[in-house]
C-alpha cells in the first residue's frame, strides 16, 4: 500500500485541487470522532453525551461538518460530469445524453455502493445468525439497530449524484440565482411548517437544504467563491444561524437529540442551512494556507492514503465502537457514569481502541473501495439507459435510507419502519439497494467503452 500511495501522490497533476481532497477526509474524520465522543454507553443502554451535558451542544457547530462533505461533492460532481460531456460522441445527441448520464451515475455510485453493499451484506448475515441463535438483546440489540444509522448520509449523497445533471444546467444558466432558489425554497418550507402548521411539508427540506449546499460546490468549481464571498458566507451564515436559534423554534444542537420535538437534522431546517453556509465560508477562508501545507510531500501522501479508505472507515466506525464497548463489558471492565471524571479519563483509551479496531476492519474491507476504470461514454448504450440508471439510483436511495431507519434488529419479527409513510423492513431495504445497484451497473455498462 505504501508504494502505491507514494506513486499516486507523485503522479498528482499540478492542476488538481488538493484542498478538496483534504476537506473530504477531514469532514468524514470529524463525523467519526463526533460519533465516538457522543456515545454514552452504560450496561443499561446507549445514550447521547450531549443530552447528559447540554452545555456541550455548541460543539456541534464545529463537529457537524456534513455540509462540508456535500459541498465537496458538488465540486467533484461538476468536474466529473463535465469531463464526460466533453468526451461524448457528436452523433445522436439524445442517446448521447442518456449515455453520459448512465456512465456518470455508474462511475460515481461504484465507489460509494461497492463498500456499502459489502457492509450491508456482512451485517445482514451476522444479524440473521445472531437472532437465529437466540441473541439480539442488550448491547447486541442496540448495535443491530444503530449500526446502520450513518447510511442516511449515503442515501442523501446518492440523491445529489442523481440530481447533478439538471441542477448543473440550472447553475450554468443562473449561477448564484440557482442556489438562491433552493435556499428560498427551504425558507418557504420552514415558514409553512412552523408558522402555518402544514403537515409533512418539512420533509421537502431533505432535498432543498442539502441540494443548496451541494449547489455551492458548483460555484466553487467555477471559481465563484472568492475570499470576499467566502467571508460573507461565513459571517452571514453564522449570524443567521445564531439568530434563528436564539429567536426561532430551532434547537441549539446541529445534530439530532433524543426526545426533542424539533431536530435541525431530521428533517433539515433553515438553521442547519445557515450553519452549512458559515462552515463553507470558513473552510474557503482557510484554502490558501491549507494549499501551502498540502504541497509538502508527506502531508499530501497522508491525504492520498486517507482518501483511499475514507468510505470504508466511515461505514465500519460504529461497528468498531460497539465492538470496543462489548469487549469492555465482556472483560468486566467498569463503564463509568457518562460525563463523570472517570468517564472522561477513560476517553483516550476508548478512542485508541476504536481507532485500532477500525484500522483492522479497513484492512479487511478496503479492497472494495478501490475505484473502477474511469467511465467513458464512447459506445452509445440503449435509448433507455438514462431512465434505467435513474430508476436504479432511486431504488438505491430508498433502500439505503430505509435501512438507516429500520436497522437489523428484529429481522425474525418482521420489524418495519416508516419511510415516507411506507413501512419498510430490513430485507426489503437490502433488496431495493441491491436491485438498484444492479440496474445502474447494467445501464452504465451499456454506455461505456468495451
């Protein structure tokens, strides 16, 4: 691995934006660290440290960095899709558009869904075996329910990939106006939700809030977020988020809290969008000094190595965390009361053990994250390749989101959870994800060079 990382780092073209790679790794790393720190596990169950110590909730304004990852996604998707457009055949423009779209979806989803499907199938088999043997209670049952929760992020990211072509067209026509339209729609949704009491309208902000942040990535790709605009985003976003939390119906925490009536995360709120704006502005203000740091060979090699396993580490980090707690309980190691002095003293040990176990899981599963050959729409696929790929992406999206909600607990009892008012079981969610992936693969292969 060391030699390949050294070769990849050495072959980096001068035109590559290394800062984007750093942001991708740093944002996922911050999420992992946040999950490890927030887990308040006792022999009686799993709680949230932020609920035990509400004074720590302002930390979520630093650790809730998913907006940065989606911003980076917009940047990468714009470059990838435009690259495919430049390579498309001139003949049969309608079929060529289908070919480009299906090739784009396949290329972006492969790196995401291959490690995800391995994670889902391994955990699905393990959960079924545990429950057939009569297990599934205590910490094991909690693990089976919670280990899939981070998959919500992959579901949202799938939607961003699928919507990239039409939203990129809007960006190219309206620029900042396209972003303003999505942000304005998020405002309207929250007004209808909190002022007019319109039911279910809040779920539209799963699209409007996250796609608005994603749209900022398009602006970044076109060099339209310079220092002055970055400062305006950071300052304006921070002031707006603070005002909304202080005077509006929005909670302080930028992550979901148990038992709260309103969550900034599920569904996303205008406060979370403002939070995303200030984060995007802040990281853009740090671009120049970070770029100088990334010119150092050792630093860049570290970023390259981390990018190669980031998704695998993200998928398995909760497995590692629960594995550590399970081992401590099995060894009769006392788990102190969350937020007590003894609990804080034990934090470095737990983090070190979770990091070590995550590294072992990454070593076992990292091969599934290796990128496939670049997509090239040289040979046109069938006229239905684009719709087929879109259907596959939709099934993947619904399946992954459904699995993040229902978990693997209660497999033998037929446990379900509501996904957009429709009951979904874990087996059904897995089947949708796998079936959708196969459709995307079929459509993309038809569009690529053999």
